[in-house]
């Protein structure tokens, strides 16, 4: 079974600075997807960024980028120029690429606080 | 309304009550999911419906009964719940192709359930 570990329950960063959230996972599969979701106080789970395991290039979405290390099974999220609106719980998630296995496996989350 | 909506947003019920949670997706997706989010625990997948057929049930107690009448609507019927069932219940949807890459799951805002 796949597992996802987020070792940082809480992180804080000064506004406009850069912060990196850690995520590691365990799987025996070679093809899969990794996601970072953001859950603000409104509770809506919002997709931040997605990475296909077969792609070596790290995904980037505006101020959000990932450092995907497949061999190390590591998938960290970097937030540049942090903004107050980035304050939220951040969840790392894994999903198999095997047909019929739609299950998302989530980590326990990292609560990010932005310091004005 | 756009995206994935859930009603009610908050629900308080006694252990002998019967209630239902509703989810509706406006994205044209063909797969829908129920997740349970408890404090300090990873999100737990409860049910998956793909093309209106249940494809996964992660050993959820029978006091939770899902219903998917069509590809846009998903219900979670609740009866004789326990206090430990108090949690945030999240609905998600995705577009699952018959073959090939799977797509991202998009989440609703959740229903905060409290069982007294």
C-alpha cells in the first residue's frame, strides 16, 4: 500500500519570503501522479500543482513549484513570494496511474502561517 | 453554481437521526468520491463511483450508505451514527477516461458533521 508522509505539521514564513513544504511517499509502482492541495479556512480543497512521475521536469504554477526526486520518493512544494492568501493547510497526495485505481492517498498536512 | 457543491455545509444530528449529505458537480465529470476528514488524520476515501457504479468501498460501516443516481449527483445517507463519525465530509469529482491517464480530482467545500 502507498503511504504519504508530511513531517512538518506546522510551518511559518514571512510575507514575500520563500518556504518549502516537505513530502515523502512510499510506493512500489513506477508510474503515478503526485499532487499538492491547499485547504484554506473555507475548507475547500484546491489543487495547487500536479506532477506526473514519468516527467523529469518539475511542475511549476506561477509562484508554486515542486522539487520531484523520484529515486528519493520526495515531492516538496516551494512557495515563492509568499502572500497572506497562501495561509492554509497543505496536503500532499499520491495517486496510482494504474487503470481503475482512482484512490488518492493523502498525507496528514502542513499548516502554513504567513507572518505579515 | 460552478465546480463541486455540497449541502448542507453544517449538520448536527443525534445518534438516532437519519440525514443525507448531497454533492453536485457542474464539471461534466463521470466519477465522484466521498472522503472523510478527521482531525489530525489523513483524508480517508470512503466511496468511489465511476460511471455511476460503485467501484470502491474502503470497508466503511454500513451506517453510511452512498447513492449516485446520475453522474452529477452523489448522496451520503447517514443513520444511527456514532460520535466518532463527527468529521468533515468532502465530495470530489474527476473525469476518468476508459483508458490512459487519470485526471485530477476537484473537491467541494465539505459538510461539517457533528454527531451528538
